[in-house]
């Protein structure tokens, strides 16, 4: 039983799609560490999945619709959230999307619309959500976003998502600067490949997993529970002086040159 380092904290989690979601791994770890959580779901299609999962935390766990590409949806979500709690301590942004055709073929073929969509949902949404969350973080807080090494170096077929993740990481730094005086910390976890629904949409994903097993110092990527543990650390007082950073949880792959 891990210590309740987040006891009394209230968090909001964006991006749970199913039990394999990285967002779910971090949410479970936050809950085990004592946090009370509120969830979003993206559209009716995913509502049942998320409802079933959060049922594990008891009937009182709140769940509201929120399409992060809609300012009115975000405003409505936070209006409902204020009905649940007068303060917020934690926020997880685990949301990314690019049209499937943009994750195949060449980056140079990316359409204007695919580029816009990827950046709107994968990067700008962090800004829009942080803007609503910050006024509720009256005692300071921790905002976490999920990124990937394809933001920093070319990963074939990751394409426009890598460019959007680079935007997300830069947004994290600028938000950290803006929100620092309010004692709100903003960080990214850069996860190695994890077998999620989203990852399986990337062409050549299984070859990527094998590459990590061959090249990473720890001879593997990471597992969801390890991402959860890192999420707890960054949300807790242990991470109190860490902001604007990208923390790599990837078996050490990021340090390798060849």
C-alpha cells in the first residue's frame, strides 16, 4: 500500500479512453495516493468505457462530457466541476489526435486541416484547460501533460503528431512561466512506447517496441504503472521545485546517440 502523498487533493483527468490509456494508469496511481478525481469523456461513444472504469472508485466519482476542441464544452465542464469542488490541485492532460492519414506516409504530405487539427487538440487544448483550471488552484497545483520523444527527434510515421508534441512541450514551458507565481507547476512526462489504443494507430508501432528493447539502456520501454508512479511524484510535494520540464520515462532511450 503506497503512502497517501496526495491525501486531500482534488484532481481532474482528461483523456481516459479505456483501461489501457496512460491517463487511466496515472488516474489509478493518483487515486491510490489519496486524490479525489473528476473525469471527462470525449463523446457518447466513450462514455460507457470511462463510466465503467471510474466506477472502480465508487459511485461518487464525477464524470462529465468535454470535447477539448470546443471552448464552450470546456467552459461547461469547469462550470460543473465548480459544482463539485471549490478548489483544484491536480490536472492531467492526456489528449492527442491527428487524422489517421496524417500518421501514414510522409510528413511533407500533411494537409493544412490535419496540421490544424493535430495542434488544436494535442497542444492548444492544454492552454485552454490550464486557463480554466488555474483560478481553482488557489493553493498552487500541478498540471501534467503527456508527450513523446517524437517531439524532439524524427520518428518515422509519427509525422504531424511529433510537431504537435513539440508545440505541447513549448506550451508547457510558457505556461510554467505564467503560472509559476501562483505556485502552479506544469510538466510533461515523455513516455516510451506503451501498447495503447492510440499507439496502435501509428504505423510500425511493434517495430518501435522491438527497437527500444534493443537500444534502450534498460532494454525496454516503460509500463503504465511506472508512468503512474512518476505522475504521483510530479503531483506531490516531492516535485515541488520541478516545473517546465520534460521527464523521460522511457528506459533511458532518450540519452542514446546510436
